[in-house]
C-alpha cells in the first residue's frame, strides 16, 4: 500500500473512531437523561414509564461497544502490559501481535453473534417500547466489527496512531 493510501485509510479510520466516540458520548448522555426521567416519573409523578429500561439498556450497550472499539484503536484496553514490556524486544513484538489477533478474534465473534441475534430477534417486539428486539444487538454487531477493523489496523500498522483524534 502506498504512503498516500495508508495516510488516507488512517484518516478515514480516525474519523470512524471520532464518530464512534461522539455517538458513544451522546448515548451516555441519553442514558443519563432516560434514567433521570425514570426516577422523576417514578418518585414524583408516581407513574413509572415502561420504555425507560429497554431504552437505557440499548444506550448502555451502544456506549460500551463503541467505547470499546475506540479503546482498541487507542490500545487503551485490557492487556498484560507488564509481561509484554518486560520481555525481550522480539518477544514483545510477537506478544503484541498475538494480543491484537486475540482482540480481532473477539471482535469478530461479537460482530457475528450480534448480527445473528439481531436477525433472530428482529420479528419480536421489545417489551416496553415499539422497537424490534433485534435492535438491542445492533451495537454489539457494529462495535464488534469496529473492533476487528481497528485491531487489524494495529496489526498492519502497529506503531501508528495511538489516539483516535488529532491525526
């Protein structure tokens, strides 16, 4: 791949990570607002809405999965960094590669299983809200796919970039 194509793909992936982070932040704010409304309606109005729990869970799943994907791009996820950093340089490279392959594999599993569950539940209504049950699994599918893409970016270009924004 040429340097120009590499730079363009990094820029595109940076924009995807920034977009994922923005959507995750909006979902987190939305979840707080939904939960705030739930508490107000329950204790002040004495009329607990049925839609707040499924919507809050959907927003939480969105926040978690998109945030996890950005964490993979920034390499800010769980890892055995002490073991990697204390290893010999060649072994460090191999351990980092193995870790990135494991992360990509987990992302692929999440994407495939999330898509399967979304398709299986699409014809069933969600309790408490007028949405198909399969919607709950879309963030798992999308987040898993982004995890795969960002992990592959790390495998192909391990030293570039550690931050999702500012590139």
